[in-house]
């Protein structure tokens, strides 16, 4: 049973309770299941995503679970590495551009 659902800064939060003592509950939320979406609890334990016909985020909630789950997009480490490489490249190009500009001005002064 879902008692609360809200979104904040790109993440969705569900307060959910599974009263079953044996069976996992299957929960489907109206969020497209893009690659790298993750469902996790307050202890950052990931829950298993399962496929669905309409490609919505669908996951299993363990028996006797009672708490808040977070659904969010988590970038892979390769994306962060690519961002760092891009930032370094930008700084290098900026540095070279400034260096060439300074050299050109010095040449014009002489």
C-alpha cells in the first residue's frame, strides 16, 4: 500500500508498506523506466527493477517492508569521468586562447 508519493528535485519518493509476510509486492509508478533509474531505500539498498509492458518503473518490495523509497536517475561513473575530461579540455582551450591573445598583443606593441 502506497500512503504518500511526491517528487522533489528530480527524485520521486514513495512511502510504502508491504503487509505480506511471504510475498514481494510488485509496484509500478508512472515514470518512464529509462536506463540508470534506480530504486533504493533510506539505507541506499537498491531494490530490484522488473520489466513492464508499458516501460514504467516497476520494482519488487520485500515482505514486511515499511518505509520510504526513492526513485531517481543516477549517472554512471563513466558520465562523471566524461564531464571531468570535458572540463579539463575547456580549460586547456581557454588557456591556449588567452596565451595566443597575449602573444598577439605583445607582438602588436613592438
